[in-house]
């Protein structure tokens, strides 16, 4: 897939590209190492300066960047013995959600995540990461399987929202999402959710009722897309930038509001500039969350999740 460069990230991308080229040369000729170090420092400094000034809308664009790593990219980088499971055993298999069993740093886990496509054909097959009811029911089946065999659940959230089509509504979209919320809420196993891109509406929450919720630095999480919010409030979807500002959907706001528990710093220029490093950082954050939950009993894990969500939105 051809690289996509957003206008505001162009200066950083140009520097990062030069760093990559110089790194290849430095592998064969040590004389390039001083220049490589200088360029790496310059790229990091420029990225910090430029990205510190990003607007919420620009961060939304980054969260949707077509070159960002998707769930299966993290699966390949972080997990061993991956075995994907298919179907909801009721209607069909939904490619917008991928599920399976794997080993994470020596531990058996269940993995559930949204999956977008790269090419036009893949995007259509994956429905742009928008799950139908059968996708959410497949996820629900995995939650129950994990609970039965006492396996930790790791979810990767990256969706604009559950699919709102007529067929999806006819097949019980809201009920399927509700069943996911209930299954996650009562599961007596550790659940760690990571928002790797955009987390939109109930489609995101169907994978988000976790003991610990991580978000990548340029990820977003909201009850509706900015364009959808603008269409409702101002009858004008083009005001998505204003809606994004008011919705407080970017990682600093999410952490301040305690909607998420941890912000994972991204590599220079974003996760898509260095997917391997992004995967390492995500893996470390997941491992830390699992370690934090290690001593809790099955009943305490469910209670921890209950208290976490009951505390959201509380004020005095």
C-alpha cells in the first residue's frame, strides 16, 4: 500500500524517511553513525514540537491514518501460536472482528480486535472495521470461552463504530453489543483493552469493558464520531473539527477524565512510522497491566471492573 502523508506530518515524515535511509547505510559503514544520531535527535525534537501543537481534529486524522498498525499487525508482532477462530455459530463470520487464541510472553490468552483493510478489496471485506451483529456475537463467544478456561482477554479497539445498516439492525445489533458488555462485565478473568486507533460508539465499547484500558498517544475514544456529533448538534457534518474539540476525545483528556488508565507513548511521528517499536510499547503496557491484576481472585477481577466503570462520570 502506498504511504499516505497528512499535510501537517509532512516535515516529520521527510526526516524520518531520511533517518531510515541513513540507518541502512550505518549498518554497513560505521562512519554514518554520528550523522544518524544527529538526524534521529533532530527528528525527535521536530516531532515533539509539531505534534505538541496538534489540534484534536488532527489527532482524529492520525488515529484514522491508513498506515497505522492494525490488530493483525500487533498479533504478528506480539503473539506466538496464534490460532484464529471464526464465526458466531448463529449466522456468519464477520471479518471486521478477528478473534483467536495465542500465547503472550509465555501465557495463554484470548485475543479479540477490530480489523480494517489496507487495499480497497480488504476494506470492503472487513467493512472498514465496522462490526455486524455476528462480529460482536463472535467476540461474545470468545469472552465466554476465555471465562470458562480462565484465560486473560486482550482486546484491540479500532473502529468508527458498529455497522448501522438495515440488515445489522434486523439481526439485533444493539442486543449483540449489550451481550458483549454483559459477558465482559461478569467475566472472572483479567481483561486489558488497548485503543490502537479510533474507538467509536458501542462498537468500541463491545471490546472495552476491561479492568485496564490503554490508549495509544494519538488514539481517540468517543460515544460518536466528530462528524456524527456535528451532524446532530449543528446539522452540518463538516464541523467535525469543532465537535472533536468539544468532545474531549483525545488521549490527554481521556486520561484526565479517567476514561482510560494509561496513555502509551508512540514512536516519533506516530505508530505508523515505526510499527515494530509501537508493538513493543504496546506489549510492555499490556504486560504491566496483566502484572497489576495478577494477585486478584476471579471474583475480585469482576468487582474491580464493576468499580472502575461505576466511578466514571462521578463528581462531588
